[in-house]
C-alpha cells in the first residue's frame, strides 16, 4: 500500500498539526496485567483520537492532485468526521458529515466546532453512509470512506512513532472499527521488519471482523449494538480484511462490561479518559492476562471522546457500587 519513505513523508505532513503522541509505561497498569505494558496515547491528539492523522494525509494529497474538489462528504459516528473537519478547515474546504440519529451529542458538537455541516440520517452508521454516497453524487462532492489507502497511511504514523520508541514489543493490541488503525500498525511493523504480534480487538456486540477473520471471507452482521461506538461496524471492508487476515495473529472479542472495566482501570491507573474503543485494547489484554505474563505488551488507546452522559450511565454505576475500586 505504501513504502517506508512514503510513511516518513506522511509523518512530516501529520507533524505540521499533530505533535508525536506519548507512549508511556504505566506501573499500575503493569501491576494489573502482571507484565510490562506501554500505552500509545492517541487520545492526546487535537481531536482526541487517532483518525486526525488520516484526514491530514488524505486532504494533503487531494489538494495536490485534485485541487478543484468542491468539497468533501462522509459518514461517521464521530472521530472520522472530526478528522476530516479538522484537516479540511486548514485549507478552507467545506465538509458535510452524515451521522445516524441519536449519535453522540458531544461528538456532533465537536464536528460542528471544527467547521463541518452536520446532517442526521438513519438509525445506524450504515444508513448514514448510504445517504452520504447518495448526496455525494447529487451535490458533486468527494465521498471519503472510512477506509482508504491515504487514511491508512496517515494513521500508520502513530505506529511508526510507537515502534520507533518500543521496537521490542512482543505484541500489540489494537481496536478494530473499519480497520484503518490495525492495518496501519500491520503495515508499519512490516516496513520496519519487526516481529511484534498484532492482536485485533472487537466487541462481542459488533463482531463482523472477528467473524470474517475466522471465516476467511467478509461476514456481515445485522446489528452493531455495542456502546463502544468506535467499534460499531456491521460490514467489514474487504481490503482491510485482507490485510488483517495476512498480518494479525488473532482477534479478541470483548464485552461492553469488560470495556467499561478497562475504562475505569485507565482512569484509576493513569488518570486518562478513554472512549469505549480506546479502552478495548486494555480490555482484551486483561482477558488475556495468563497468556501475556512476562511479555512486553503495547496497547493503543485510540481515543478519549465519550459523552459525559454515556460515561455516567455505562462506566460509573459499577464504580459507585464498588466504592471506586476497579474489580478486574
């Protein structure tokens, strides 16, 4: 999909707006997991999530190769839309974002604040995406999918940063939504010639990539009802699946309760707020504790964008019952 020189150039493009994010070894997390652990903090970008890197690289190429593009349109649950709005705003380019009805109130506010025109449509991401395709054709806008080579190239820059800092990781847990993050990690690892096992993480309530990985073909699901909306995918991207099947060791499925426990653990052990998808990697590592003991483990905290209302309903009740202790 790209070579190391192209990845290095992409890192320079991203660096004009996004400084390298931290990769910290947290001692309390190490105690909890019983092994060495390094967290890549993509929750510390200007949009609070890793996807901003992809938007910057996508729009940089578009402005060079398609300078007469009238505007962009896409569908999202939030982080992809923030990415495009943030990047396009640097060029004065209009962006229309379709979101499903009932989408995150705070994500919607953030996308509008970055300059996106926001349209609510349909009951889930798939319905919003289909409407975005339709409007793109009618309005002469460029549709930006959630998975695209330039998006993968952009988000792979966080993997480049992580692997350059910690080239001796035995395994790396990465959440899967539409697949750009894990594919970027796989491709960066391979370009650097490293032996790190990469483990994907999905929700038990939205396991389309896990099912497809096992079946060796695209398997769709009728629903994606996880509260971790960054992993709420019903239809895998075939190109992403091909990279994941070739380059990932396995895919772990985690429950919403396990994700909530991981979110509480991030807060108590590191004082970082993780969104559902952002905590999924830790949830999988906690599930895998017996098999990872003695290994050097990397976790991608992919984002921290969670509504306060959802955090209170999903994460806080158990904390109140246990007096703030994290029982995992």
